[in-house]
C-alpha cells in the first residue's frame, strides 16, 4: 500500500508474502507514488481501474526491462525459471512479460527473440 502525506511518501509491503511477490507489489505501489495522484477511494471506479491497469503494466516493465532481457537463450526449456530467479519475480510475471514482448515483436520486424 502506498501512502502520501504532503511531500512524505511511503510504501508498505506485507512481510508475510513471499519475497518474489513482495518485489512485485513494491513495483506496483511505486507506480502509484510516481505516476498517480489523488485518493483512490474518492475516485470513480473507472478511473481507479485505469490506475490499477497502469500499475500492473508498470510492474512488468520495471521488474523486467527490455534492455536487460536481450542476451538470453529463449530456446532453453527452463528459461522461465532461470529468468524468474535472476530477476527475482514470479514465473507468472515473467511469462506475461515474455508473451507481451513476443506479441509486440510479431507486429514489428525488430529481431530480439529467435
């Protein structure tokens, strides 16, 4: 959960969560602090949903920056586990990010993943 009191900003993460999930929650809450303003409880539901979508999207990019993913062999059968371990994110987050990269590359002829 992210808090803002004037110029003071704070992120609180539940320590009972796994380290990987804590890291993902941190990125999510960091997005709220950096990119959003206002109190979500006082916003229309559609605007709140938009901010949550933005925070989930930010998490993918912040946790797994594209420039850091270019030098891996994506044909390895254990690539999801390897990158999940190296970037300290859940395999689900990495799989989602990889799927989005592949989708983007299928629309753009830039060569990144063989």
